C-alpha cells in the first residue's frame, strides 16, 4: 500500500487497486499510471476548440485523451472517459500507444496544419508520466504541446511537465471553496496555485462553465476576474478567460441550459477587469 501524491486527495492505494481517479494504481509497491498510453480518443482538432483563442490561431493540433479523472463534476461533458462506470471499465480494454507512436503520428500531420500534441478530453494529469514523456519527445521533434486540465495537481507534477508544455487551458470551475468542496469534491486552493505557476511558465487561458444557481452570480465572476487581473499584473502576461454555457449532462439534468443572456452579462462583468474575455457554447 502506497500513497499517491498527484493531487490533494493523497490516496492510499493498495497493491493492484486504483485511487479515486481510477487511473493510478499500486504495482510492486510503487504508485504508477495504470492508464499510461491507453488512448480513448484522438482527433485533429482546431486549436480554438481546446479552447485557445490566442495561441496558434488557425492551426490544428493532434488531440489525445485517456481515461480517469480526480474530480467528480456531476455535469461532466466527457463522462464516458472520465469517472463513469463505463470509463473505468473501458480503460482496461483500450489500445495502448507509446510516446514515440503518438509523436510520429503528430509529425506526419504537420502537412495538414498540425502544430503538435494536445493532452485533453479526460484529465491528463492523472497520467502525467505519459504527458511528460510524450511532450518531451514532441519538443525534440520540433512540435508544440497543449495541455487541457482541471489544474488539480501538485507542484511536483507541475514541475515534471512544465518544461515541455507551450500552452494550457485550465478550468477555473468557480471561485468559491464551497463549489469545489461540495459540488465537485475538489480543491480550489490547489487550482489557484497551479494556475499561478502555469501563468509564469507558458501561455495560459482559463475556462469557467456557468451553471445556473451554482456559480452564476455577478459577484463571483467579478471576484474571479479580478483575481485573474492581479495575476496578469504579477506575470506581465495576458490571460484570456472563456465564459461558457452549461448544458444538462451526466448527473446534472435537473436544470436547463444557462440562458445566453446570462453568459453575455457575466462576460461583460469579467471584461471590467480583463482585456480578453470570450463566450462559448452560445
């Protein structure tokens, strides 16, 4: 039995079992990524789809995902590969690819506008070793790397992957401890620390999904965007914020989609503090 140090959970994992994320296991007394190289999804996506509005616009990126997630968002958009029963079963049936195979595929797609590799779809950092190994090879091949993450990872994990990541989109799902603790079983402080480290390391854009009655107050978005603005001053970098519309999904089908007018209004609130605010899913 060994303790995992990837995120705030610090799961104590028995030999052959997995942590909460479903992706890390204890093998021969060592915590390793059970999902290493197990690819659930792959597509050549527009960079803007990550979403990244101010990093390599007009280009494409080979996007890959695995299985597992360390949060428990009831509104998950990718539940079939994150933490549903289906996800944690299918993981063991997925094809496995080496970092070399992924990078070779990415290199062959350069002629189609590909800039490199994006680690996305599920939570990539529950299998950070594959991200690190693949991204390092991609850099050596002259390619770029994008990470789409919930930002719930330790400083140790960040330091492992940071030298090889060129851009991140990080979910800042809300700006209250209660939302993170009670709704998604997360840790806002860890996310804020991760964002601050990332903003000093590479291009960063943030995404906040607006869920009616949970994180849709003007006061909360004002506080969130004010904090991001302070981070811009500290780092000397612009940090675009994406305000996006919620649609009923997974275990949260008890409320309608976010009104478009609300998304636009909250984007206007954020724009009081930030130069670059974008709306999504409207």
